[in-house]
C-alpha cells in the first residue's frame, strides 16, 4: 500500500485543440468521407472526444490514387537529399509540438503522460531523424535504391504515433508514398500528424491518412494498386492479411503478437530485476507486443523475487493518464478490458493463484489493477496466449537449459529478457532464445538504429535500423 499521498499533478489539456469532427487526409487535404463516421473516446473517462470519418471503398481508392500520383509525379523522382529535408522538417515539428502530441495521445489512448512525453514522442521524432539520414545514402543500404511505389500501412492502438513513425519514416525515406490506417480507438494523433505534414509542406498525396476500423484496413491491404503492405497488429489478423495477399506480387511485412519470457537467474541484482519485471509488464498497461508477460524465475530466488515484486506493485499509481505521477493508465477499450478479464478468469479456473495490487480504480473508464499469477504451468492458457494487459504469469525453473526450453515453448518469438551477473551466461542464453530482440539486465529499450521484429507467429520482416529499409526498396 502507498505509505504517503501524492498531490495530483495533471498536465493541462489546453494545449490540444480537438475538433468536433474529422475528415480523411487525402491528397494533402482534409476531405469528407463517403461512408459513415464513428466516435473516438477517452478510455479513462469514456468522454466522447470527436466524430471521425470511416473510409469506405471509394475513399480507400481515392487515397491510393492520390498516393500513386504523388509517387509517379513527385516523390518517387525526387533526389534522396531533397526527400531528407522533408523528413528532417517533420522530425523537428514533432519535437516542437511534442507536448501537444503527448497530451493528445494520452487522452485518446489512455496511456500515462510520462510515457507519451518521455517515450512515444521522442522515439517517434528519432525515427524521422534517423531515416532522414538514410534518404540520400540508400546505395549503401545493401537493399537496392529503387522505391516500391504505394505502401498500404495498418497499425494498432497501443503506440499510435510511434507505430505511425515506424511505418511512415522508412517508407518515405526510400521514396515510397503511403496510405496509413490508424486503429479505430486511437485516430487522433495520426490526424494531428496529417496537420504536421501540411505544416512541413510535404507534397500532397505523399502521406494519406484514412481512418476507420477493420473493414477499412481490409479494403486497403487488398487494394490492387498497393505495392507493399505493412501491418502491425494481432497474429489472427496478420494471418488473414497474409492469405489475402498470397498470389499477388505485393510485398508484405507483418509485426504481430508476442509472449516474451523475462528470465531472472539467482545471481541477478534482484532490485534491478524487479524494476525490469515491472517495466516489462506494466509499461503501457501491458499493451505491448514485446511485453515481458511470462516471468521465468529461478526456483532458489522465486519467493524473494515475488515478495519484492508485490511490494513494488503496491506502489504503482494507477489512474488519470494526464497526471504526471501516474504509472499505469487506462485500458484502451471496453473490448480489451473484457478480454483481459476473461483470460484472467481462465487463469483462476486453471488453478493459478491470482494477486492484484490493492489500488482504488476510478469509477468511470476502463481499468484493470496490476496483477500477477503464480503457480502457472506451461500448459495454462495464461502462459500461452497474449493477454495484452497488466497481467504477469510466473513460472519457475532450476537450470539455464530449462529456462531456455520454457522460454522457447511458445508459438511467438518477438522478445525476451535475461537477468544475471554473468556476461557469458547472457550470451549463451541469448543465442539459444528464438526471439527477435533479447534485452540483458534491462527491458523495453527502443532505438531507431536497432532492428525490431519476430520469429514464428510474431511475424516477419524487421523495422528499424538499416534492416528496416529492406521492406521499402528493390
Ligand atoms: P488487430 O485487431 O490485429 O488490429 C490492428 C489493426 O488492423 C487495426 O488498425 C485494425 O483495425 C486493423 N484490422 C482489423 N482487421 C483487419 C483486417 N481484416 N484487415 C486489415 N486490417 C485489419 O490488433 P490490435 O488488437 O489492435 O493490436 C494489438 C496486437 O498488435 C497485439 O497482438 C500486439 O502484440 C500487436 N502488436 C505487435 C507489434 C509488433 O511490432 N510486433 C507492435 C504493437 C502491437 P481496428 O482495430 O481499427 O478495427
Ligand atoms: Mg480513443
């Protein structure tokens, strides 16, 4: 339990100007859609924020046409060093308007302001800076120099602005134009990004933002004039997309789900490991594809680690995303909350023991307390399925071999963590893990120079670094 109280320190909302309704961003302008519209809400209060256009088939087609024109007439022909100037400009505007983006993201998504301010927005800007640097050096990339054409990009709701940057920055640097669909529950920062494109004088049609839900995404990725599909989201939808593009000559990259093991050996510095476990699963409410959602702790220190972990979880502050003290914000949607509750119930029915941090949850909005399950076995669904919420499953092991075997016993392979004093053990274990990213004595560290992506059902292709250029060049 908290031993002392904190005075609330909410960030002001005054900096953002949320319009009552938004159209689609096509050909450099906001235009009315031909379809219906939908509401986006703040998941921490359930307040309706705005009414957003839902792009239908006609709209998707217009957006793809705008992107095609911009590619063949302007962007695909522009020298790399000229394209770079636009990317640098966008990066600088993201920094200049950083507070606005951070507040808007927290309101629309429910994530804490300290994360949007210190993680999402700075890394989004860093991606544009990084890929701006590549635009005139593509001949050194090892992946060709020619753009593909029009990229259709679909992203999820957990890191709306950051996933947008991961998608748009490398595509533009390589000379492609894009049509991007943000997630239904988090369209607002993508629409603010559209304004940033206008402010940067980006040629019309180079970036098109079409809002909508799953149908809009499906229409976009199956549009015959899209050359490249880039998707981040669930393995289930990823599979459907892979099927729908099979047999076409579209290029595809899929960044899908994960069920990462965070492995703690008995020689690890335990307080640091506990911070890493907390960061691994409670960062962004656990809505993280690479979340350390399975804790594998060596049996000899399991009680010690769990005791310290529960004490630390009791100090996490859950609540108002705009409060600078907040550690854990709101669950992104009623639907996601229902999924977390359902899987947690299954965990209890399967015989695992549940412990939730004692915290007062707000009356409105979607909330779930930081939760840990002990006595979990590998056959349990909570050890196998992605919960995508603030829920940790704890398993134990005796030997390094057993740790690796359990860590790899998953259909996913996105990330993993290793905690030990021994450098040699880090290398040995990391090499044996079938995961795209392995962090040692840290977790959830991201940098635009470093490639990110999965093995197995976590998808294929890499984003970030020189590797990230491959998906957008021939
Ligand atoms: P999702 O349901 O797969 O949705 C992702 C995006 O695809 C959304 O924009 C969604 O639209 C759209 N969509 C839905 N059905 C579609 C279809 N048939 N064709 C084309 N697009 C379609 O995933 P989510 O629940 O939003 O996101 C969570 C998942 O993303 C988790 O599994 C997580 O692990 C994964 N993720 C992976 C990475 C990575 O880099 N590997 C990063 C972040 C998240 P609407 O939601 O608007 O309806
Ligand atoms: Mg929302």
